[in-house]
C-alpha cells in the first residue's frame, strides 16, 4: 500500500504531513523524530528560556525541521507591569477569587503561576520574537495575530511562516501579512478557539487560500480525520490534544490532569474565558463551573484575567487542589484514553490514515 504523503512533505523535509503542537521540548522533538513536524509552544517562556529550549530541541532532532509558536495578540499593554494592571482590576473580581481560595482552602503559591510569571506586553513580545528570530528554528507560527513585520523578518531569515486562523475572513489578513501557510482551527480545538466548527470552516478557508497550503486543526484525532482533512483540500493536519497523553509530556502534566483527560469524552470540555480572558476550551471541572455560576463575575479581558487568576492557577496545581485542577483540551480528547509514546501515537495515525485513504480510493469506479 502506498504511504501517507502530500506535497508539503517534500517542501518541508518531513515524512508525514502531521504537525504536532506541544508546550514541552521532549514531546516536540519526539514528534519531529517520528516523521512529523513538532512545534514548540513558547508563548509563556522568557526570551532566554526560548533560546535555550530551541537549542535543546535542535540538539535532539539534528537537521530535521521543527517550529515554534508565539501568541502575539494586538492591543497588549506597552510594558511588563503587574502593578499597573492590578490597579485596574475591579474589587468584585478580587473578592470572587478570594472566595474561591477560601472555599477550596488553597494555600498561597510559592512562586507566580504560568500566567503571571510575566505579564503579556508589547515589550516582552518583542524580546520573545527576537529570541525566535535569532535561533535556527525552521518555522515560526503565530497563534493569535500575525504581525507583518515579524513575518517579513522571519521569511528573510529563511523560516517558514504560518498563522492559526478561525474564520475565512482571516485569510486575506494573513495573506497581506505574508504568511506561507495557514492552520484552519475549528471550534472543536483545545485551548483558545473560535466559534466555527472544523468541518464548516476548512473548505471555506481552503477556497480562500488559493495556493497557500492549509492545515486542519481542531478535532483531528485519528487517521480517519487525517483522510477527511485531505479530502477537504488541506495539505496536512495540526494536532494539540493528541500529545497531552503522550509519555513524553507526562513530566509537564499534573497526574490529576492525566486521569481527568483519560476519562473525558467530547461533551466533557467547555469553552470559558476564565482562564485567560479569551475563549479557551478545557476539560470541565469545578474551576469552569464556578465561573459559570450566577454569582460569578464576567471574566476580564486578556491580560487582566491572567493577572487576576494566574497565581491561583499555579497554587491549585502546586497544592494538589483536585476539584480545581484542569487542563486545556479539545473535543478530540474522547479518542485518547491511555498514556502512549509519541512514536506509537504517530504510527497509529499514519496506519489509520493510509487505510482510510485506500478505502476512499476504492469508492471510485
Ligand atoms: C493545552 C493546549 C494548549 C495550547 N496552547 C496553544 C498556544 O499557546 N498557542 C497556539 O497557537 N495554540 C495552542 N493550542 C492549540 C493548538 O495549537 C492546536 O491548534 C489545537 O490543539 C488543535 O486542536 P485539537 O486540540 O483538537 O488537536 C493549545 C492546545 C492545547 C490542547
């Protein structure tokens, strides 16, 4: 049987058109080393950490290609000032968070949480970008927003550029910014996501994109999803939830999250703004429920919500507050029920995709 392949494999030097997004070095390297394209989510890392971690991935993958993803939303404050943001947070919001701390008896965190180690600002974004551009990473992906200057500079340095988008209207803007490839990310996806379902979204984006390759994200969990993505005109897939239960990622997951993800079905995820201020899909827990209660305030905008809840989110994991421990995850979580090595996940995806594509061929006569 012929093997899974699309033209971007040759263009990018990968074996399979499967991109894998993860927030840790080992998983990213394992995705690339298994024939896919690993992408490191670096948006919550300090610029010096980004330099070191990209160098570490390079050491692990050798000449094989990998990428890095930054979230660069427009309209963030100019400087990294927690005090200035804290001063603007309404008392009612602070009181609600304090009441959560008391109800669940959460001790203080010993250090700032992932969302408060630094505050998103134009200043820190520029420094992160510098670390990426000065590295030898092969691809630069923009999670939210694709600043044209950054794209132009990355391209001039020989990096492939890519933007994640959730609406057909974003295609023109991405093209104007000069990106090489698009990720059409549908509603099913884990973490920050938009309102349009993957199946409704992808063909529209493919049509608008012309000769720009499109990857499908949001709900891709099996080789059948990969075959369906190619049938919709995409050049490959971009997966996030799939790797959360990889063996390589477990050092970065609270064990309670591992169990919650194993048990979760597609209806067990919710979209909430309580995590970051933007719509964010995660496994439903007491955390998301508390913010849905009638007495809960509307979450604040990014980065105010980050500052409001960031330390508490860190404390919840540090002190094992079981009911509130939660993870971003997409509806595809239903397909992942055990911890497996990345290479095994990849092997299954490829074998299933090849079977599904062969079956599609057999429907032609
Ligand atoms: C826990 C988690 C965190 C994520 N963080 C980011 C991020 O920082 N930047 C980004 O561009 N995408 C992020 N994503 C989205 C992924 O890049 C990807 O588009 C998405 O997971 C695809 O849908 P799936 O979850 O159904 O596989 C995240 C996804 C998950 C599950």
